């Protein structure tokens, strides 16, 4: 197994609900500014690197966004992804307290989903570091059949929403993926005029002579940690096979395939089964083999989740084939959510294909609320009805400290020192800078490096009284 750097960027939906239902809701811009007020007060910016080395910022369209620090295992990535939810939940609690102090009681809700009530879509992006020897467009094109059908195993599920101004009759349907109806191209360098599945903009955030960044933007924001793990693990396995010289079958999928499969998972079953069978053969389909291979080639960053994800991958495809989802109903988001919706359809006396009742749409949205004790997925998880893979204590630590095995450790150390010495600094993915008394900065092109004498020297420079802000 190759050691690989990876990360996830999550955009959150945001909503204010006043305690008095007769009062007007704050608009998304206003509630987002309230959410980020403590960040701006401390840093004079709404685009910062947090103490754990992650990037936390307010994106276009008033979407709070969290980009995990660089991680070198899926298990580590799950912890830092979950830490992002908790950091934003803390900010939403503080925003509610500020609103209360100003006489505006209500809730600030953050949703880890991809579509709002009027059909606007926002993303969950995956980043995988690959060798510069790979041509991103070629690699991306090869990956497309896998990514188009990956929603079978990693979709978040949703009840479709009629678009504003749509003509003709709209049928409410249950879709596997929230992003499927909102991606138009396969591979493109564009980010605004089109939504490709893979963005090929050459921005590696690492030594550009050695690396590229595979930027996958077709995936859903997932609540169940097993689904997130499977989304990342399956993609890593396919990348590993491709880099080892494996040539997949040439599946001819038209432009509408991703939308058709979202409505009928059986349409994607053959393609996804092909990739699963190849991965199972490649990784020997047993935990011991996967872990031994991992220890040989990435000694300090094993990937124990590969074996679990291979098993879950196969069980998910078997469940779709048989129609019996009981074997995955605590692990795969679109299945978990559908089972809850089915229960409410039963309770309301609705036909299984009738998704028009407004209460069902409320359930769909509530599933993605990140607040513990309030969000439906988090409540189900607390009751053991969604399997959790992360340790809460590790997640709590990850809110403050970066991963110790990657470059993020250096960034986190630097940021903690800046707080300790009240130093004026600037931070980017590849750069650290102390701005006083004379600007001094360094570039960190190796995302695998967690030790660097130049960082130590820069922290020593912070100790000088003249460098303090």
C-alpha cells in the first residue's frame, strides 16, 4: 500500500429558526455573519486555519466550510472530519447565546447536506494526493464509471425537490444521491460555470514537481461514519489499483447515467460490482492480508479500515441485489434515512412511493442537522442505530491538535505557538510566516513531513518580544 495524503472539504447549510414562530427568520447572510463573529473578532478574518491545522471559513453563498487538515489514513480522516462538525456546532451554540443576549431567542441550525429547500446545491469535496506523473484528465476519465456508480455505496439519500419555475408535473422521488442531479460534466477545470465530477485545476498544495491533487467534487456529505469511510476507502482502493497498472473495463455511460442510477440503483450494480470484485481480488479480501501489506509499505500509518470497508462494500451491493437492506441499515446513509422515512409513511398511511407529505421532507432535512441530541442522524447514532467508528475522546482532541503524522502537525504547532507568544503570523496550506519584527517565512512542500527544523527556528523567532502582535 502506498502512503497517501487525503482530505475532505464540507460545506454546511445554515438556517435560523426564531423561538417565536411569528418572528421573521434571519437571512442566511446575517446568520452566517453571526456564526462567524467570534472568529472575525479574534482573527479579523472569516477565513482562518484553526488550531488543529484545518481550514475554517465562510464560503460563497453564506456556506460555512471546513477543510480537514492533511490526513494519511482513513481512520484519521474520520476523526478530523467529525471534529469539523463539532467545531461548527460549538460556534452555533455561541451564536445562539449571542442572539439570546440581544433579545433574539432561536436556533442556529447547521446541516451536513448538499441541497437547500429551493434546489441550490453545495458540495462535499474529496482530495487525494497523486504523483505528478499522472495526467489528471486521463486519471479522472478512467475513474468516472466508478464515481458515477459510487452513489450505490456512498449516497446520502434525499427526497427530490421540484426546482423553482419547473414546468409540467413533478414527481417526488427518493434519490440515492443529493449531488447526482447537480453535476453536469465528467472532468473539467471549471468551478463556477459547470459542476464536474472531478476538477482538474492544478493546485496540489504540495511540491508541484512531485505531486498533483485529485479533486473529487461529486460526492455527498455523509452523516454515518461507515458511509464516509466506504466512500473514501473504495476510492483509495481503485486509485491504488490504477497506479499499480490495472486497466479497468471501458464502461460506456452516457451523461444522464448518474441521474438515472440515483433513481434506480440496479442500473449501476454491474459497474460497481465489477470494481468491488477487482478490489477484493487485489486486496485478498481479508483483514490480515490488508493490514500486513499496509504495515510493509506505510509502517506508521496502517489502514485497518480497508478490510471493514471491503466487507461493507460487498454487503451493500448484495443488499441492493436482493432488496434486503437489513444487513446495512446501521451503516449506509441512504438506507438508514429511507428506513426512517418508510416508518413515517407507514404511520401516516402513505403508499411507499408517496413522498409528497411535508413531514417526510422535514425528516429528510433533520437527518443532516449536526447538533447532538437534535439532529436525527446523531440521535440514531446515540441509540446505536447508526454505527460509530470514531472515538469521541480522539475527536475532542482533534478539535485542538493536528494529526501527528503529517504536515498538519507542523501547522498546528506553529498556530499554538502563535497563541502562546501572541505573535503576528500568516498561515497557508504550504506556508508559515511570522510578520514581525521582520517578516520571516518558510515553505513546506512535503505534506508527509511532520518534523522540520525550519519550523522550530520560526517558533523560536516568535519568542522575540518584537514579534508579538
